[in-house]
């Protein structure tokens, strides 16, 4: 049996290597038999191929910025497209396609002057491209239309509520290179939000020509950012090359970025060790084996993992049952024994260590833990819930993405809930990541194991997703008190008052309603090729920028 397993593993790796070769995806490692080239004008120096090879656990669902709603798509869009602002190496929002940003005295009218740039098909990028894309988000009820509401763009909320037409959104091109955006009120988050993918421009003629095929293949998307997407093989990977027409191309050192879809962690580590990829995320089983190596790195992230409850489910809509589920889970055991990747337990929806009050106090410290209890306390709430719903047992299913991390977490949750809540039965249903999202959007699940990557640097990115009608809600939760506080916080310019509102929103959501079960704040244990320099990981918005990365000699 052991010989057979080794032989099968060897064959899988060989087949995967052939797949990589077939995609013309090359490694950043220099082959010994390749001729030496001059390096940056240095006579006799060897020039290292500026090729970065990475992996993702799933394919891209769509690259339409008005519809994208996942970390993988946002990551690609961040590197092939660019908006008025983008995140820099310090994670600050800085001017990008806009060379100038002016505000009226009341800070409600913002005028942007664009740089002279062009799309990868040669068309100029114009102010009309921004007006078209933002209005399209609202017209098509895009996944992140609430981001435009959060930005405070005039009439956005009324449009989202069906009270006004998308054409009435407070954005208009006043010239080819001049864009005017009007807000409902001054908004301290506006500049920060503009670096997010929802605010990217789109070429109207190109989009409408392709119709429902837009952004589903490499040839069906235009680039205006540091890189161009030139190859996308479904469920295998994609390839980006340097965009020579990018306005800051002289500072982009990488010539190519290859990303492979690798769902199996053991395949990922094999590809890393054989030089096929330059970075790999380690599973808990591999952390101890590699943690002493020079290329091992542990990174705390701002992303969270939590359980969604379908609030229409006859059993799960019971608040005591949801509290029992929260208290029945040993989060420390999950992060320290099962994951072992730098993830940490969390008992709130806002992550720790990234969001601070005007007095520089961590949001998580200020609001503390919610629904933290013992198995005995969980059982008390469980028995109370069963009496209230008139049942002796509860059978539900758990919707998860078919990645190694999610499978391990789901199995742990299944054991915890069935052991600590007598009569609780949990069936695990693993599906591809894209399908997990579609099931959530349709609210055709009982429980769903969800992830959330913050969109911008403010607690609101974790809080306004729960308002009625938000595409991120995905569980039919609604509390008018929460919605009212979100609206109030969006318009509050006194930062201390605003922060108190943000704290109260989470209290309503978790203390009063126990609406979800937060599980852990993500961390990553990774191996990173020591030759890779300048790769920037962002705690919010898109995960990574390749713009400043390079391969060292």
C-alpha cells in the first residue's frame, strides 16, 4: 500500500508538471543550461528571469468588477486594473489613475483629473469609463453596490432601495479627463474606499459588445493596470504579463506572474519544493515540519471565518439555539491544534489588531468577547432551545468550499457540535468555492462556513454587510436598529461619536441577535522563496500587489 501511494503521488506530480508546461507557465528559478545574459547593463552579469509563480485554492468566478465578490477575483483585478486610487506598499490609499483630487469647501463635491492612460486594446481611459462602471454596479444590483452607499455617493442608497434610477447616481464625466463625484455628506472614508475593486472603470463599448461573456475569459477583459491577463485556463490557472502601456511601467520589474489552481496542499508543497511555485501556504500538518526553515513566515491577517445561520430555518432562527452553537465550539482547540497556522480565536466580527479608536485602542479590546462560554453553558441554551422549538433533535447541513482548510474546520465543528449538543446532527456538504457562494446568495443552506476579507481599513467593513438588502448579508438577517445605526455612522463626522456607533452595531448583531458564530481570525504559515522581494500583502481589500515585486539574483 505504501509503495502504491508513493507511486500515485509521483504520477500526480508528473501529470501536474505536464499541465504547467502545457500552459507555458515558466518558473522563476534559472535553469543551469540556459545561457547567461547581461544584467541591467552589467557586463557578464546573469539576468534572472522576472517570473513569479503562485497558487490559489480555487478558480476565478468572474473578473467583472461590478459583479466580483471574492478574494481571488479582487486579487487579479487589483493587478490588472486600476482606479482613481490604489493601495501602496504601506497599505495607504494613494492617487493612481487620478493625478489630481480636489474637493469643494463643504467636502461634498470631489473633482478628479485623470492621467493620460489607455486600455490594453488601445482605447483611452476616460472619465466616462468610471461613470459607466459605477452606474452599472447600481443598475445591475452588483454584489458590492453597498460599497458605493458606504462611500456616500449621492442617491446611491435610494437607488439600491429601488427608489431612484441608477442614472441619478452622483457621478458624471464633465470632460474626457475630468470626473465629478457628489456625496450625500462629507465622508472620511471616501478616499480609502476608492482603492477597492468596485470603483474600477470599465470600457462601455467593450463590455456591451461581449454581453454576458464579459470577463469570463482572458480575451474578454481589458487591462489598464500594472499587468495584463493573457491566459486563463479554467480550474488550472492564469497568467499575467507586464503591461508596457501602464503609466508607471518603468517601476514594474516582474515580466510575468503565473497563478496555478492547487486545491491539494500536498501538491502545493511538492510544487514549491521542486521550484514550480514561489510561495505556498502550509497546512497544520506541515507547520511543525517547516517552521524552523529560513523561508518560513507567519503572517497575521485581518480576514475572518465564521458560521452563517439561515435565519429562515425553523430551528436555526431560534436565538438560544444559535447561542448554544456559539458556546459549544472550542475555538482555541480549532486554531491551536487543528489549524496551527497563526490563526487566532475570535468572538466578534471585527478583527483584532487592525482597527483602532481615535484614542488608539483596539476595537476588539473595547468591545470584548461575545457568546463565549463552556460546553455546560452551551448545553443549557441547547435544552432551552429544544423546548422552545418543540423538538428533541436538530438535523442540519453545513455548506463549505471544498478546500483542505474548510474541510478540516468542518470536521472539527461536526465533532464539537454533535458531542456537546446531544441530538444535534450535522451533515457536511463540500462544493467548489464558486458554488458555495452561489448557494449562499440563494440562501439555500442551513449553516454555511464563510470567510470575510475586509474591504478597507475601518470597522464598518465588517458591520454594514448585515444591513437589509446587502449582497453580503446572504442569510436574510434584518434588524432595523442595526440598519439605523449604520446609516447614522455613515453620516457622522465626529470620529469619537462615530466609533461608539460602530461598537454598538456589533453589540446588536452579536449580543442581542447572536446572528452568526465567529470562529477565528486568519493567519498564514507560508514558505516564500527567498529570492522573491517586494511582494506586498494587504490586510484589507485585495490580498496582494505584484507591482513592486521582483526576483533577486
